[in-house]
């Protein structure tokens, strides 16, 4: 077993131990760790960050409402949604969140506006959702299945710097590098001296590593074509590597940022010419060639807690993503 893998495994705590200090902690749940590429094992990119009694959602990719349901988080309880990039895979889950949260269910129903932050264009997303569901809202108001409060959306355009502050929880945005696709934001959440950095689609930039430096937990995207595919068609792989961190670049980002624990999500796995996607073992070993700290290859519904004792991965059931919640 590689040193980094052993270190990561050592960070797994019992649920009881991790939850004992939860009041002063930050909890991060990877809801979806996939990409626009259809994959039944990895839903679209989305992460839930819980701190100070608040539930903050970062990106809202395909299936986010389903994963929140499996994580037993009522849709009505989301305080705010932060979008990093206006590409479809970061926003397609918003439709379900917006439409389903006001419904009268066992989880209760939302009566407050959806609050969302995102790059230029987030107001178009808000207006588009409301237009798309205008007649749904009209009908459900008649049926008393929604309410005037819940069909409103408050959209805020993200800018670099602090964009959200509430009861000791702070969210700062910073620009990250994604080729010609700009602006693209990473977010840093701080609470009680703890910090979590989430960065989606991006490759290396100094601005990224400076803002991520010293974070307790860092969630980072990665793109990989297998060595076999790179050998067969490097032009194909290079196109993606020009704006998404490949394993070597990801290792460099982690080496400069030095989070206490790094986690991979938004994992792009390429296949072509009949050559299959890289295995998780290949992904792990190729990052470990460039980074000697602890890191975890994230999976849907995996959770982590940052508290006074450090960063801990909660026990993970790989089959949970295929089941109704217990
Ligand atoms: Zn993306």
C-alpha cells in the first residue's frame, strides 16, 4: 500500500467519534463526483458543506436532489447554492431542487426563496428556471402544492472576495483557471478556524494554490486518460489537459496547497478507440508520483468532518448510492 493511501486510511474515524464534536465542525458530503459524461456510478458534481447549522450547496449537477434525499437532507433546508462555472454539468440539478423543494412531503416543504450565487449569467439561470416552471408554479399554487415564497429565486453574481457571511460562516470566492471558459470560481468556506476549499473544473494557477494554501480539506477536480490511451492518442488527451488538471498537475496543485486532506471529485475519465477508462488504481498511483500527502479518491455520498482534532473521513458504504436511505 502506498504511503499516501495508508495516511488517508488512517484518517477514517468512527461515526460516533466524528460526530461528537460536530457542533464546532465543518462537514462535507460529496453528493456527486462525476462530469457531464453519463455515469451511473457518479452523478453530476455537487458538494454539501454544513457549518454553523447552515447547509451550503456547491454546484448542482445531475441527480443532486436524489443524492440529498439519500443523505437525508431535506431540500427545504438548503441555505444557499454556490455555482462555480456556468457549464451545464454544474446547474442541471437546479431544476429538480427548485421544483421539488416546495412539494408537501414527509421532509416538509420549502417556503423560502432559493438563494443562489454564481458567475455572470446566474440571473439568466434564475429567470430561465422560473420561466420553464411558470406553468408548473401556476398549477401547483392552485393545487396548494407550492407557495409564493418558494417560487422566488434570489440570484447573486459571484465576485472575488467574501460573498457570504452568516453566523460565523464565511464563503470567499476566487478565480481559477479553466482555459477559455471564464469566469470560473473556487470557494473557500471558513468556520471556527476551520477551512474547506472546493475547486471544480480547473488546471493549475497560482491564484488557486494561494487561496487553497493550508486548508483543512481541499476538494479538487482531476482528468485522466489511461497511459494506454495517452500513448495511442495524446492529442485527444492533451485537449482536455489544457484546461483540466491531469494527475501530474493535480499532484503539483496539492503539493503547493498542502491541505491537511485532499479529496478528488469531478473526476473526468476518458475512453476512446476502444481503450477503457483509467482504473482508480492508476489514478491513485499517478497522483502519488507527484504528491506525498494524504488524498482520497472521492465517491458519491462520501463524507468528511473537519474539527478541532483534524480532518476525518466518515465510514463509507459504497453501496449506499444505489439505495433508498435507511
Ligand atoms: Zn464541470
